[in-house]
């Protein structure tokens, strides 16, 4: 019996070591085989796919998925999955892992399916799902999940359907995993409208080469890589979470506030910034009271919770103060000093390009949307900076608004091959696109300066 236990431990360690080595291999593949993946140009990614074997690019995309897991593409999903697991009445490591696997599988299937459709539709399904009504409805879902965490009610299937499913224990388990899988699907479509050069590169590969199945497989493998940290986090909760008791109730309340935070974060795409800041301030202040910021404590857990509560109270107060007394100079710098000509029709855009060509001026196009968080960050942290505006002074800079879903916007996307926002395209003085300089997704101030300088030499 002792030998079997010893052998069991050895085998588990061997399997763990093998899995770690496998993750290192795939992650290294992303760096070794894809020297252009650090680029924001989707053409580089497309050429990498067409120039290598399936084993090489599938391995690289799995490793790339692991790297993308630590970006805003996946990070918002961590508290969602954590909240689902914490919300279970009883949880083991095995069940936590299976729930996490269901969530990741839903995410991977969505990436693959949405990618295959997007290759032909000309825009990602995530873009379609960023309508205010969809964001509002899904935010309401997170508010409902938060209230459930607070114990106001229990989220469950309708009674008649639940009774039928619960007659068979196996069906009851399948129902739970299916529900989590559906949440993985919805989170991918709505919570994480991630636009990166690798994603757009694969969509271009599907659209230009007609390789729908292979393109879908690439995205499925990449999404599985993105899900690896989620699996680790999920299984970890099954091991680390305390059993039922007063401390578990506190953890559920904490995740309730996190769910409310996700709802506010999503609504920030469609709400006025002032309203969003007030909501954040209110959430932090209410959370501080729940954490016991104003109560006397008698043990280390209480003191820890009180410390976090006081921190939340101070943070909420600072946000509310800055919102109530805004800086006029900062507001004017971010709004009035925009270096862009703003356009939302194809005719107006083509006219601007023709006029720039006649006077031999280079053109910089920024395709943006009001629901795009990365676009807003680019506006407030990159394009409003003096050094960027100085670098853009030699360019005809045009911001193209593709927020709406209509025929005019569709014609713009089709004409310029736009799959998502933000997308930046440069044209030389002859009116020809500098394709190697095209950039997709959020980039830093230094990277933007570098792009403008390189494009200037090529124009």
C-alpha cells in the first residue's frame, strides 16, 4: 500500500513536470517561430501562417494564446470564472477544474466559430455584440450574479426544467457544466471584444485564402492557450477555498462586489465618464462598509478586511472628489486638441484621400468606435500628447468613426479591410497604402511615435 502511494506521488510529479515542460515548449514556440508577433501588423501574422507547416504555426499560436492570457483579452474573465466557482455550494478540485474546462471550451469554440464567420462577414461578431442594448443586458446579468452572491436570491433554471433535469443526477451535472460553457461563450463575445494583430491576421488568412476550417482550428488552439491560466486558477480555487462557514460568506460578498465592478466596467463603454466615475466611487464606498472599515475588529482577518475597507473608502472618496471638481485643463487637452479630421462616410473619406494625393501629403487613418475601450485609451493617453501631435503635424490625420452597424459603415470596412478597432493605416504621398505599417489594437505612446517615424520615411 505504501509502495502504491509512493508510486502515485511520483507519477503525479512526473505528469506535473511534463505539463510544465509542454507549456514552456509551446510558449517558446510563440517567441522562436514568430519574430513578427510582437508587431501590431496583421500581414506579418498571415505570412507566418502561409510560410510554415501546420505543426509549427499551431504550436506557436497555442504558445501565443498563453502569452495573450495576461492581457486585457483574458484578464476580465478571471473574476467571472472565479465568481462562478465561488458561487457553488460545495466545490472540489476536480469539479472546479471541470467547470473551468467547460468555460474555456465555450470560449475556444466561440473564438473558432466567430472567426470562421468573420472571415466572410468582414467584421468580428464581437463588434456586432458591442451594441448598447447588448452591453446593458449583459451588465444586468452581472448585477443579478452579484445580488445572488449577496444572498438576495439564488440563480437557477426554471422550476419545471430544473425538476426534469434533476431526476437524473448526471443530467444535473451536465446542466451545470453547460451553463458555465454558455457563460464562456457570452463572456468571449461581450466582455472581451479583443482585437489583436494575431486575431486579425488569422481573419485575413480566412478571408483571402478561403481556409475556413484551418483558420477556425488556429483560433481554437490559440483560445485553448489563452484558457490555460484560467484552468490553473479554477483548479486552484477548488483546493484553496475554505469550506462552508462565515468566512466563505465573506468571500462570496467580495466576489459580489467584483461582479458589480465588471458591470460598471462594461457600462463604461456606453456611459458618460462622469457617471461611470460616480458609480465606481459609490461601489468602493459601499464595499468599504461591507468590509468593516467603520467597525471595531478583534482578529487578524478582521483587521485585514478593515484595512482593505479603509483603502476602498479612501479610493472612492478620491474618485468622487476628482469627478466633482474636474480639471478643466485636462478635459480641454483631451477633447479640444484632437489632431484628427473626423469622418463617418466613405465618400468623405475618399474625398480627403484624393485631396491629400493632389497636394502630395501623407495620410494617417485611425478607425475607431465609441464603444471601443482601447480606442478611448489611445485618445486619452496617446493622441492627445504633445510629442504625438508634433509628429502628426506633417500628416493629414483622419479619424474614421465606425461605431454604428449600418450600410455606410459596412462599405467603409469592406473598402479598407477593417475587422476591428482600433486599426491604423498609413498612406504615402502617392496615395498608396503602406501595408507593412498597418497597426491593429492598443499600442503605447513610444510605439506610436516609432510607427509615425517609420511611416514618414516610407511615404
